[in-house]
């Protein structure tokens, strides 16, 4: 079985060679396969892809955001992380309170019209400034609803109680490592209508054997060029964090995908990435003085010896 970065590159090539051409929610179009698994041995290095630069700070701040149970993009913007902006922005520009230029279908129009893209950038700058400095505006338009952070840390039950899934799974790993129930789910059917985007990475499970902690993610939908490299790094990072608190070594990260797709406007970028030679994965350094994953801040961990090929830009489908 192929592992490591080559497993990811093989997935890309497999989709280009065998993917079905399908319409999608964003009207962009995809090449798609259904059902695929990749494995990453975390002892061989931290799986931050090297065939293009993956911005680790964005991965890390998003994961910390999830772990805090936060659902408002203000924290992300405070850390110069813009990866969730479009979904919150859409809520504002489609509201009755918005009085600026028409931003209908901005995701596609930005790609096709440079003048419109300039208008979009102006309105996005206004939006971000208001999220950062206007509390009432941030509460109304910065919150993405019942997305990952809420489900991980504050799942609401039918008895109107809450479950802290992430905290519970850490305690379960510590006190009952052989359990087959080390599971966190982000897919809450009742809350789907209240989410800016239903969770793509829907469920993850931990496994302890031989003093090592492994994690398997089931991802219902994976944007293979833009999203999946983030997901690989994010869940690997979470596995390192929990292994650290539970005094375990890291084992494997197993990534299982449902609909694995390449957007039609990412094909050339994917071909460029496939043509590059992978390098050694970097290392992750964690502040040993912090004992709980819930005490981690951005400065408590860093990536060492990361020497990737240059970044490859591509539009996000909203």
C-alpha cells in the first residue's frame, strides 16, 4: 500500500484518470470518485504536503477555533485566517441590511469578471473590518451557526443538555484506551439547516495500540486540491495534540473519503502539483509544558524543516 504524500498524489491522478464529470452545488463542476482511503504514518513526519506550500498557520488557527467550540469568524480574522470568510460574507450580502453592489453568485463572477472581482474585494474588506470592530455586526453576520466547534464541544441533546464530545473522547482514551467508542461526530442531522456549510469531515475515531494513538477520519466530501491537504494536516495535528495529553506516541492518520473530487477549474493546478517530486515531511514541535489540549495557543507548537515547493493558487468554490 502506498503511504505518505505519494498516496495523495496517486489520489489526484486517479481522479483525473477515472473521475466522473458531475455537476455540483457551486455550479463549478467536478471530476469525482466515491470511496477512497489514504494512510499516513505519523512517525515518518508531520504530513504537511511538500509538492505545494500548505499554510500551516491557517491549519493551526482553524483547528484551535474548532477546539475552542467557537463558530464566529472573528477569532479567525484576528489571526489573519480568511478561509471561512465567504460563507459568512454571503449571509451579509444576501440580507435586507446590505445596500452595496449586487454580490449574487460572487464565487463564480469573481473568476470571470475582473471589474466585479475588484468590487467584491472592496465589499469583503468592509465586511472584515466590521466583523473585527463591530460587536453587534460580528454576532449577527460572523457566526456560521452550528458548525464544527459547536458539535465537537457543545452538542445539544433532545433533553436540552450538552455533550462535550472532544473532552469526553480525551478522557475515554486516558481511562479506557481499548474502547472502540473513541468517536467524535460533527454530523448532527437536526442542526444541518442551521449550518453555513454542512460538515464535510463528518466523523473521526481514535484507536490505541502498542502505546500509539491513531486516528481515522470519515470525510463525506473532499475538495482534493484545496481542502484535503488542510484536512490531512488538521487531523494529524489533532492526533499529535491528544497523544501528547494522553502520554502516547503517534501512530497513523487514516483518511477515508466519500465523494473525493477535483473542481473543473483546479485541473491544471493539480497537474502541476502531480509533476513535482515530494520532499521529506517536516517535524512538529510541541510545548511540553502544556499538558491539556485545551490550554494550547498558537505559540505552543511549530513546524520544523518544512521546505515545500511553491504554493499553487486556485479559486475556492462557494
